[in-house]
C-alpha cells in the first residue's frame, strides 16, 4: 500500500516509506478548492487506533466542532476492502450509508491505486472523499474553521508562533511520529538501529525542552503538543514492544511521562483515547511483525490518571479560552478502552 495515514504506507521488504497524501484538497473559509467550510456538510472518518486520525479527534474536541463536523468511527480491524463500519448497526455508517471507507474513495476517483487512509473527510451530499491530507487537516480546523469554533476555543496555531511550531513539529514528525514506524517496519538491523536511534535522540531533546516548560511552544497548548501526544500515548502500549522502540519506556522518563499525563488529563485529550482499539489494531493487523495476533495485556492504563504536578510550571492550557464541554454521549469511549479499565 502507499499513501498517508494509518494503514497507508509502504512496508514490504524495501525501506519503510510514508507517501504524500493523494487527495490534498482543502476545506477553507473562502472555498478556493471548491470545498467551503459549512456546518453539517462534511463527515470526519477516523479510527481511534490511528495516531494520525487521533490528531483530528483532539483538535475537533478542543475547538468544539462536534456539531459542525460529524464523526464516523471505523472498526480498529481492517479487512481487504479497507476500514469498515462494523461498529455501526447493520455494518453501515448511518450518515454516509457505506460499509467501507473505500467506497468514498471510489466515489472520488474510480480505480485509485493507493491505499485507503484515515483520517478522511467525506462530503456528505455527494459521498465523495474530500481529503486525506492528515498533515494539513488539523491546521485547517484550527484556522479555516474559526467561524464554527466554540466560544472560548483555544488558538492552537497562533500566527506569532507558527514558525517555531512548524520547526518543532517537523522534528517530531520525522523522528517520533514517523520514526516509530520506521523502527517497527525495518527489515535490516542497520535500518532498525538508525530509526530507533532517531526516536530516542529526539525524545531526549524533547524531554530537555519540556523540563522547565509545560508545553512545547509558548505557555499554552498548540498543534505541536497534539502531534507529540498521539505518539506518546501509544508508546508503552504498542511502540515499546511491538515496534521494538525499547531503549526505555515512556514511564521511565520523568519529564515526558509527566507531560504526557498532564495532556491526557486535560479535557479533549484523554477522553478521545481508546486503548482497546489501539492495542487490537496494532497487534492484530500488523501480522508481518506479530503473526500470532496475540494482544499484549499491559501496561496498566490506570497510571495515566496519577498526579503529574506539571501545573507547578505554570502555563495556561487554553490561553484566554476555556476547556471544552462534556464529550457528546454518542462519542464517549467504551469502558473497555478507557484508562483504568481492567485488562
């Protein structure tokens, strides 16, 4: 497969490569790509297992876009026809009426040769895929969708800090977000050791950066924190063992572990995480590196709820804004996937 988000990269025997998004249209305030921001028009399709899709889940919650941008959650287990809606009654998404996300891709481009990735945004009236550009999607949610943000929504991509945010995110993406995949799907010892070295070298730098700063850039939450969080929250559960990123566990770095727990306990972050989906997807779908399909029982997710004391560093999570409201009842993570659930 080739493409962008989860389930959409080149594994095989050649060096791991994550391809550029094929469908890179943007939904903008002025509609310059033909897709104007419009409440209720689009549907966000995610897997709670996927770190790239999880970025969109966190952003959507923090910005209060739940009513404006509806949500479809795919089964964490794929089959040959791609992400499927078997969690919904009758195995169909109740809004789009499709069984597989690939149907929205086919409606956009018949015979598209690439993989089917999440996150994806689908135009509800036409049933056509709009974009699977996971890198740009959340930036547009933060900027182009402002007219539909909730009152008190944070500025996740403040203009004055964008250059620094972009620089931080570039290193996080290359060495951490994508680095764990390069490690996990390496096919030679040298390739693996180089990728694993990049992961932990960058994590050490981030730990040093965060030792006396609550957040990555400035004193409020930004897009940079969201992008790092979605990898950190999966680190000990899957990347440490399944992807062989095992120089040390996240829980063994006091700074990064406290930082990750701080974010997890912030409304909009941990309430989007489904540990059950995460572990079942990685351990059962990646049969090339886990042919038995056995799902690891640990670690203890209740530890995510322990005190972190990061508030002592100051900072204002939402800047001049406020926390998001309660999770919509239809989007609450099932008990089996929540922190503290019994293994």
